[in-house]
C-alpha cells in the first residue's frame, strides 16, 4: 500500500527514544483529577492507553502542579509528595506511564506552575514576575532569588520523580499565560533586574527552570516545552511572535521539543487557546514555522485545530513543524494514527470543534455565569467537574465517566432491528447495534443519509467537518447494516416487517407558534439552507443556537439579518467558549438584535410586536424565518404505539437537541438491546 503520509509517518529519534511517527496526543485532562475524583481514574488511564494503542508516537498526561504550595492548580486538592518514589501516590501516577508505554508510545507527564494566576489557598500567596493585587484580591508576590531557587528545586525534584515513575519525559506547560510565559511576556514582566527588560533577561528564569528539570530528569529523557506563540491580545505590550522567537533562540537546546500553542488561560478562549469551527484548522502552524526557523537544536511540535492527516502531512512536509500535536481530536478518535497508517483515514471521526468536551468559562460579556443562572452548587460542580469533560459529541465511547465498549453487558439474544431514519442518531444506532451482533435494517426516505445535519453542512462551508463526520457514519453504517434509501416506510410496512426492536429516528420539525395570527407567513428556518435565499433583508424570530448560526450563514450570503427575541438573553442554551465564538461572529457581521419582542401577528413581510410598556412596533423584511424551537417528528411513533411492536424513539424524534445527544442517546439505546 502506498504511504500517503510519508512525512507524518516518518519515525524520529530523540535522546535514544524512537518515536514511531510524528503524531503526539497532547494533554487533555488535569492529571491530578485522578486523585480527587478516584471514580474517573480508570477511564482517564484508559483514555491515554487508547491513544497509545491507536498508534501515537507520544502520549501526554494532563497537567499536574510542580508543587502544592504557591504553585497549586485547580482541582489539585490532593498534594503529592514528589520525594516519595514508592507508595500509593507514586504508583497511581506511574500507572499512566505503564499504560502508555505498553503500546509502544513514549509517555510524557505534564507539569505546570501557573505563577501569578495559581489557584492558591491560605497560607500561600501566588508568585509572579511582578507584584500586584489580582482581581480576586490575592496579593501576588514578586519572585526574588530565594523563591526562584525554591521553584527550580521543585522542578528538579519533579524531574527525578517522573523518571523514577517510568515516564520517557516531561511536558512542561510554560504557555497559556503560565509562569514561564509570564516571565517572557512584556505585559506581565516589568522587572528592572536581570530577569526583566531584554528578552535575554526575561528568558533567564525560564532557562533556569528548564536546566533544573533536566538535572532531575537525567540526560536520556525528553523535555517538551509547551509555550504560547503570542499572548493572543491586541494590547501594545502583549507577547508577540517576535518575542517568542527571540525566547526560543535563548533556550535552544534546553528543551528537546518546543510545543507551539497560543493565548492565555486567564483571558479565556478568545486569546486562541482553543479554536472553533469559525477558525482555520492548524491555526498555529505559521507561528510554529517562525519559531522553528530560529531553532538549531530543539524540534518543534504544533497544536491547534488539527483534525486530519492531510493537514498534518502538509505542516510537516512544508517544514513548519517536526511533529503535530492533537488535543480534542484525541476524544473524537483515539485511533487517528492507526487509521492514517492503514489506509483508513476516511474513517477518522474528525473533531468538529464544537466544545462539547470542554465548555470553558463564561467569556462573552453578555454571558451569565453558572452561579447566576439559578443552578444549584451541586449541578454547577457536576457541569464543571473534570468528570463531565472529555465527552465528545461524535464519539460515544468517550468521556471520563464512560462505560467503554469492552465493559458493556453481553448481548444474550441477537435481535432483528429496524431503524427508521438515517440521520446521525439512526446511523449511530445502526453501527452500535451491528457491532453488538444484531441484524440491522435502516430505512431513510431521502436519497441521501444524514438528515438535517446534511442540509446545513452541505450549504454552509464553515460546517464542512460535519459533512466529513456524516461520511464516516455512512461508511460505517453501510459496512455493517442493510441500508435502504429513498423509501418512506409507512406504519403498515413497519408493522409487517415485525422487527424485534424498532427505532424511530425521524428527527424534528419546526415548532408551530401557538395562537400567532398569520403564522403561515413564516418560513421554517431550515429552508434557509435548502433555498439559499438571495434576498436583501431577513428577520429571524428566535434567539437560540439555530437562529444565531443561521444569522451568521445568511449574513455571509449578503443578507441584512435581524433577530427578534422574546427573551432578554441571546443564545441562552449555550455557555462558555461555544457561545463566545458564535456571538463574536455575530458581532463581526453586525447582526441586528431586538430583545423582549412579543409577537402579536404576522403579515407577509411584516411582524407586529409589542414591547414592555405596551409599545407597538412593526418590523419588515423580505423573508421572515421561524426559529422559535423544534418539536419531535414522532408521528410514525404515535401511529405505531398500539401495534404491539417493541418501539423506541431516538435522536431528535425523542427530544430535539444537539448532535452530541443524538449520538450518545442512540448509542445508549443500542447497547441496551438484547441484554
Ligand atoms: C477536556 C480538555 C482538557 C484539557 N486539559 C488540558 C491540560 O490538562 N493541560 C493542558 O496543557 N491543556 C489541556 N487542554 C488543552 C489541549 O491540550 C489543547 O491545547 C486544546 O484542546 C487545543 O488543541 P486542539 O485544537 O487540538 O483541541 C485540554 C483540552 C480539553 C478539550
Ligand atoms: S466534543 Fe466537539 S470539540 Fe470536543 S472533541 Fe468532540 S467534536 Fe471536538
């Protein structure tokens, strides 16, 4: 078989460690969460193990703090004594290395010190390059020589610990605004001593840390330094790519790999720590190329929105980096590398950058913190807990609270399963049921599989990744099940088929507005994608996800778009990074917003509204879209309720929601059959 990815799959040797290709899975869960939430421990191990089994060259743990004093990080409530190289804590961390190395990947443990933004608790205070009072009232102390020596000792000790635990190296998180970046960035370092001023001076303490880590780790282990190419801020003193290139020159050779990310954790996702589907893939690759151009002894790895082997090959063959690092893609498909290597790249579930696996914090100025949304502390801690993270919309076998395939209850009876509807839920149910040994027939009334997702993904170029996902689902479905398209199964036909289990996956439809006079003058929001209107002005009635996304879509096609919302709050179903990304795009396109509009009546081209204070106003546009919500399309289900069939709804025909619920719900239903 011809190797389509000669650069990506080309092995590499670092300090005697043969890396079998150029792909590493980056850190994606605070490593110490396995202490504080022991019930997710096995799943976190399994997650890194799956990535190693899937053929990656390097697999990293998530971050653990270098000390539990001034350098403590969030969720690090269980201090680990790094001078102990035996005992329970040691074995818990060493197990990461064993699981990863067992499958031929190099195992790195990520270590961090968040400097001025550490999550300190009394009696400790945070330490940073400058002294200042943080927004939360914490008094940040400026590092003196003694403090620097203490932190270097901590890194040295951590290095010895990591080596003793069997890791092949350490991934030092110096980026995302953590300690090392705080020293290098002129925005956070205003020192006038030999650790401030020139880039040479600003690099001095980071270089000391790297040397200390090397001393502890020994000469034959790998050091990878994670760093941000820029602060990601449009502020005059923010870290620039030129600063980072100069820093890279200063520390050349002290790390084996310079891992290029971007932005600041403390300033949120809009500084580029994560990308959304509105951003290009591989958005840090050009930064990596610049950094690589000044390095002679240190290799370069790059992370950020890489979800395909084609892009990985392009980056490495163009000399922009020596390795690529995958973050969220590890949740979407841990078999990324093995599929790439054995000619099955078309079966990779490619991350669509939807943020379901990692909500992020309230970031858009109009977002409301979980606490202010009226949620109980219990619910909030569940949502923000590491145990709720890592659940990928596209991969039902993901998430730190998951039940993996190899732990599912055995199938006791093989069933004949009929699935009506070939959207994501129907296809996922078919794939999982077939994998479990059932005999599956899937019927779709359209000629093509994919349901509503196909509608918007085909029309909207920003959603191309969803088309790739549908293609994977379709291939897996056709390979495992009998598929009939272009056939609308009637209730009689389904009854006569008499399957052991019938799953109705017929999707959803637009909600009919209750008692709204003239509602027939509204057009279903979904037809924006099929009709591709060339009109000038559009009014969208509604303010949820589909209203907002369609507004962006139509604005990009030259329409002047205004949203009329009943609520005072836009996109209330969204939170954190996803919401911030979407609302920022709406602002860029000048989408009009009218809040607290109560719809009184609709005429052709006109919506009559009443506002608080009984103020009446009419709005006019070429097209009026109804985006007031969806309801299950479950008429077949209702027609069959008395048929005696064993019948379930899945996906939107059960409860209209996002793709994650469709995939995970369909999977859960499929694994419950025949047990
Ligand atoms: C659930 C989740 C947990 C993460 N945990 C860490 C972590 O422990 N340490 C870290 O440096 N980055 C962490 N990240 C960030 C990723 O390493 C990576 O920088 C980010 O996902 C962007 O890369 P991507 O576009 O390939 O996903 C996490 C990301 C996710 C989605
Ligand atoms: S949940 Fe979304 S962002 Fe996270 S890995 Fe899956 S597709 Fe990517």
